[in-house]
C-alpha cells in the first residue's frame, strides 16, 4: 500500500536526516535548466506570483545545486498537510519512506527521504504543459509493484495518475466533508489538515488493510458508509 499526497508552496529546513537521490533526476534537470534561463519577469508570469515570491523562485532556480539536495521532502514542505506531523511522530522512517509519495511538478515524485531544494512550480503554470511532460512516468513508478494507492492528493495532482489507471488498478481516494445543516461541503483548510492527520495515523500505526482505514477518526471526521464507494471513502464531521 502506498499513500500519495500533494506538495506545499512553503518550505522549512531540516538537519540530521540522511537523504536519498531523486527518482527522476534527468527530467528534473531538463526543467531546472529551462527555468534558469528565465528572466525575473518571465518567472513571475510563469507562476503568477507577487514580487517577493517571484524573486525567491528566480534565485532558487539560479542557485539550484543537484549535488546538495539534502532537505528530506516529507519534512521540507511546510503547508497545512505537513504541519500535522513531524519527525517524532514516526518511529520507523524506513517504513514511512517505503509507503508515501509526494507528487511534484518539478521532481515528479518524491519519497519522504528524497533530498530536495526549495522551488516554485505549478502544474497549472502559464508556459509548459507538465502533465504532458511527465506523461505516465509517475503512474508507472506508483504501480510498479501493483500496490493499492491511497489518494490523499488534490485533483490538480491526481490528474498525473488518473488518465493512466487501468481496470484492475487499485486507487482509493479519501475525502473529508463537513455536515452543516444537512449539507455536505469540503473546506480546503480543514480538508488539508485531515489529510495530514490521516497520513500520520496510517503510517504510525502501519495500517495495510483498507478495512482498518475505515475505523480511523481524525479531527472528528468519521467514515460514512452511506456516502462512500469502493473507490472513495468519505469521512464526515457533523456540526449539529
């Protein structure tokens, strides 16, 4: 069983954890070499960022060093999903590394202990079709062992996988919805927090059976059999 999650836009530095190499170094190099040639203005247009974020992105690419990618991916990102756990939550980093993938527009896929550098790049950028660039590379890596894939990623990132799914591929999405006055809605911030908590629960408890995932309660979200299907488990939190 493998879990896939989306990346974040902000980063933090972690020291003292041994990292491993990129899964797709050649393709990442093609992208880095391309963006190193961008002017500051072109970089801003690429990601539609403000001046401060554009400047950081520009220099991140200018200073990109493939020989010093030493920030472990799972602890390098600093978004809402990743704020739900830290190193002390995982007593078996090897197990964590074997069961999680982070989908990235620049790196393709990152395992938790893959070394990385800060970057900014979206699949829905203004200049290059990255879905086409990556093709079925990510799909083939994820399904090389015919594993069950637990999807905790957003639609933007699962679009790198879904077009290539075959009939017998096991792809299970986990969704989180809030029941307010009898209406089910998904709230982005709460959903991201729940995804991070769910990842922590599954990995720290070394859960391998989807039936056991149904038993988990995170942030008040409980499995709802009436709204769930074979390919999507829906967790609902009531506000009544």
